[in-house]
């Protein structure tokens, strides 16, 4: 404890990551993992585990054909889960996302049926979702009703609205080529590589520019070798994925759209004032209020984000099925989207999580679902396994959080 | 300048319904001085700082800031004057790092509405260095990982970063161990040396005597004594806290003569 009273020597305050080479960074990472700051490690281990198990049972699991299928299957879930991540960051819950997604897609489908242009139909569906989020958010923040109850009511109301709008039709078929194309378009091989190259180049540019601006301001920076390794890692991952997809039908357009959503919302969460305030409200609402943050406005905005992302996810799902029926938004869509965010590593108690958690969590859920389907197992078995994965994710999080709080890192 | 108070309260009163929480209190703090505010529970210390902070605006009396009469009717008014209050619960977000906490609600932006992280990190490091807070390993670690003393330091640094002129610390050492208390008291002293007016609220007279230049004693909502810390001792202050002569006690007329 003697270091606590050491005498001042200006400039001693440093910022992480500490100046040093790769080895220091690696040691620092190992130290953080051992202290319980696991990051995405458990989920990556879990994904490898899932891949090995299913691949050993059915060699079609890791085929390029199945990879492309998986990307299309998980797109809608990932999109909805991005919105759920924001709600969980506040420490709130949104149980209405499943049927809000269905409401938006059924409105879209009905408008398309009446020969409205696709962009107007999408705009109307998204606007309806925005209004739903606004109303639910206002009731939660102004009337002080717990979000669990308000969105549970929303769950029932929007389920009813879906059934009313579909009416006697049973199933509304979507024939608009643009909307159907969202989930059923595959990019030519060259375009797929170009997209991956742009993504990697953009990532590299952001990293290098940030490092240079930090260096210019005399702040400690990560070593160039680490940056190189990260960029190379993304390049291998991105180009490898494109290569695998090109062996089959090619990169699904919807995969690129989901990546754009992930990048865009990650930017909002990490690099903007609004995102910072979301984390602050989720961490300590009273501190946020005293810092002059309009907590109610943040809450309302986040519920609008979750409804809007639900609507976009609903459109993706409708596009994949080329129709909307009375079962839309039902089943386990809601629970899977919340489970995706949580399995991905977002805390249910607010303040901790990342937008990219939605992707990792959805990947786990879709992989289990897809793999069990390949094995021809019943949906009962699927539920059991998905449930156990969710439980494992939460238990790992709970242990790592306990490890952190014991060491004062909460 | 050193002799005219930077913040002065003249005859400030405050009542909550029938309860007279403050009765014509005079209180002043000069730039570069640590003014301790002591008193038993219910003496009116918290009410007084809430009047200054604009949370409970005063009913009567005059508040003067840099020799001008000012009206403080909301927390915004007081922070516009450069008065910052560090409350006992510190109001930090555990999940955010030190820089993020210090700039919370006042983030700096660069192009495209992006947060200007490098500018904020540099300013945070400069502020911490100017306060000689050297015990934090990194300004990019989350507040959850800090000790009580380090948290207090971050909360104080957050308060002084905004060109504040008066910093009010509410029981900054209440929950701290010996080494951390030392750290915070050093920090309090440094704030005074930087030329800020510092108001220190504390129950711990030992701490008060260590850093305070003057000591103001409240009892039953009235100021019963003001001491020059160098010219008094703990016993005298304790007497004032427990049995200082109050001019009038609403509804308790006999106590005044006790």
C-alpha cells in the first residue's frame, strides 16, 4: 500500500496500453484474462467447440454451402439483437422486439401487395417501429413503469396487431424483387473480394490514423506490430470468409448489410457522445443525471433504436421467407434475440457490452440451430441445447464478474 | 485579493416547512484557503452546501461571489460561477474509465460528431498530473478497479477540470483507510495551493486540523464559532460543536441558555 502515498512526479500518469512491445501487450492480455476480463474468449472457445462437434457428426456442417446458409439464417436475428444490445446496455429489457419486427414486416407486405413502391413500404414500416419505440420509451421513462411490463404489454399488443393486419389472408406473399433480393442476392466473386478489401482497408486506415493522432499528442500507443497483426487477422478472416462463400453461391448481400449495421452502430456506441451517455446511464443513472445528461431522452432514444432494428430484422426475415404469415415474430425469435445479445457477452444489468456481441451471440445460436437441423434432431433437442448454451454463457459471465469484483475490477 | 472572500454568504437562512435548517449563517471562503465546515449531525452542513450548490436555494440572506451579489437557484447557476461540489457518493460510473468519467456530460468532439478521445485523454492526464495524482496506473482503466482514495481523486479532478474557483468536498475521507486518507488530504491541500477556494466538510477533526486554514462551526443551523486553525485546538472546536452558544433555537427556547 506504500505506493499509494508516493510523492508526486508529474507525468507519471500513463494510459493503457502501456508503452512497450508485443510481448508486453500479450502479457497484459494474459493478466487481464486471468483477472476475469475474458472479453470474447469464452464465446470463441464455444464456437470452436460447436464447430468440432457438429463437423464430427456431419461433414456438411463446415461446408461452404452451409456457411452461406448460416449467414443468411442468422442475418435477421443479428439485426434484432443489435437493438437488444442497446436496451441491455441501459439495464432495461425490450420484450416487444419479436412482434414489432413482425408488425413492420406485415405492414411492408400489405403495402407491397397494394403495389406501393418498396422504398415507401420500407419507410412506412420503419416509421411505425420508430413510433412504437417512442411510445414505449416515453411510457417507461415518463411514467416510470418498468420496461419489462411496458414491453410485455407491447408483446401482446403487437402480436394482436399482426394478426389483425393479416386478417383472413393467413399468409401475405412478397413478390417485390428488391425486398426479396435483400436475403436472396449473392454477390459475384469479385465483388465479394472487393467488399472484404474495402472493409479491411477501412479498418486499417482507422487504426493507423488513430495511432498517429495519439502519437502526435504524445499519448502512449500500441506497437505497430500489434496493429499489423490485428489488420492481418481481419484480412485473413474477411478474405477467408469470402473465399469460402465464393466456393458456393457467393457472399450473401444480406451479410454485407448486416456488417454495415454492425459497423455503423458500433461507431454510435463507441465514438459518439450519445453512445457514451448510453453506457453512463446504464452504469450509474444518477451520476449521468448529475453530469447533465438527459436520462429520459437517452432511454426513449434507445427504445426507438431497438424497435427500429427489430423492424429492419423483420424485413430481412420476411425477405428470406418471401412472405409474412400469422406466425411471424412468434416462436423463439424474441428469446433468441435476447439470448444472442447475452451469449455474446452483454450484461443484463446494464453498462457492459458491445454491439459486436450481437453478431457473436447470433452466430452461436444460428450454428446450434443449423447444426442440429443437419443432424436431423427434433426442435425439442434444439431448445434444450440452445438453453444450455445460454446458461453456460451466463454462468461464465457470472464467474468472470465475480473474479473481477474480488479484484476490484467489477 | 487574498483577503476578500471569493464566495461569501451573509445571513443566509433556509427552512423546510416548520423546520428552520439554517438561521442567518455567515460563511466565507477565500481563494487559496481551505475552509473547514464542521458540526454535529443535523447542524446544517449539508443544507448549507446545498444552498451554495443550488439544490436547495436559500430563503433569505445574500450570496456574494467575487464581490458581486449573485442568485443561485439551480445547480447550473453554481457551476456557471465555477463552484463544484464533490458529494459523498462521488457520482462516478463504474463501467466507464477515468477519462470518460472526467468528461461525462461535457465530452469534446472532433469532426463528424466523433468523440475527441486524444484531446480528452491528454486533458485528463494534465489535470491529474497538476493535482499530483500519480497513483493511478492508467487513465484508461475503469473506475470500478480504483481504490476509494483514487476514486475520490478522480471525482476531485473532475470537479477542478472546469476552471472552477470553489470546490466543496463533502466528507471526502469518511470511508477511507489511513493511507488513502493521507492521499486525499494531500490533494485537498494542493487544491488550496493552486489558488482555489476549498470547503471541506468533515466529522474528523484530526483531518480538519491537518489541512484547514479556518474552521467554521455550525450548531443547530447557526454558526456558533469560527476559528483560525493555527490558533485553536481540538478541544475548543469540540466544545463549539457540542455546546456552542446559539442565539436562538426555534421551538427550543430553553436550550439557548444552557
